[in-house]
C-alpha cells in the first residue's frame, strides 16, 4: 500500500533522514517509535510532501515523491499533525464539515460517526474550536481528518500531553480504525498504546530505522528499548 525505499529528507542544508525504507500494508497499524529528534515526524512529513525528500515513496504503486500535499491527500492519505491545526474561530461542526472530501458521493464516515466516537464533540458542536481543551482539540483533529475518508491515516503524537482518560479515548479511536480496515502509521512515544494496537513496530534513531518487528519482539528486545527508546 505505502512503501518507502531509501528516503532521504532535508530541512534546508540539514540532512535529517538517512535512507529510510519501510512499508504499511492494507488495514495494518504500524507504530513509528523513537526519541525526540530521531526523525519520526520528518518521515510522515516527507510522505505528505511537506519537506524536501529524495528516494522512493510509493502509494498503491504510484511514486508520489515530490507531489504537493493536497495531491497526496486527494489520493487517500490523511495526516494528523502534532500541533493539531484546528480552525479556532469556526465551531466544532464547521471544522468537521471542512474535512469532508469534495466530489465524493459516498464515504465510510459521517459526522454522526464522529460524534459517536467522541460524544464530547457532539456536546460542543456549536462551540468555537479555539476554546476547546487540548484533549477536545485532539479529538476534533482526528475526526476532521477521518471526514476526508482516507485509506491511510498518519497520526503524529496523538496522546502527547493528554490526560489518561483522553488517551484511552484515542486508543479506542485507533481500535475503531482497525475494525474498519483503515491503515494507520502511528508516530508515538508511549510504548503502551503502540504495543497494544500495532501489528508491527518500527524504531527510529538518528534518521534511520534501527528496529522492525512485532510488538512482542520489541518487548523482548531490551537492548533496542534501552538504546533507542528509554530516557
């Protein structure tokens, strides 16, 4: 479905990704783990066309390296950035409407689905998004991306700074995506949620993939956890 082959990425003259190769299959949840600065967020931005990148990035067999972000989104890749990027002066409901994919008559997701996933959003549907709590804004961003009906959704640090109760809501959201066959590339620091929902885990260090395996394999590999994950 999604395949990266020897991808390098840059911020100006700064060389951040050094030959990243990885894949995400149909209906698969893959977690991309690593410490801050390891290259996780840069990887998803490279896929989304938001940073300069070279190498092969293929989506359903088509090379998308160098494409504009809107062109990549139209092909069925959704992206939830770490900074959320809600429209603060629009209501919750209006934010969700803006996420709808234009020109698509049928979709797997309706606004009522979003309110079913996160009832708090239904309660706040007429509230300006800018006054929502951090957890509510995260719920809104996750749901707005789903309204575009992506086949793959890339989610950058969805549980960062959230209370445990909200983290569990995010975990249920991921499980629902899994039940509906949506592929997910999850950038996450919390091992617990990543190990719970993923089929495969990738660990990054210094802009490279340093581990690939099952959650059970990562649990059993104390060297990788100590060297590349633990603080």
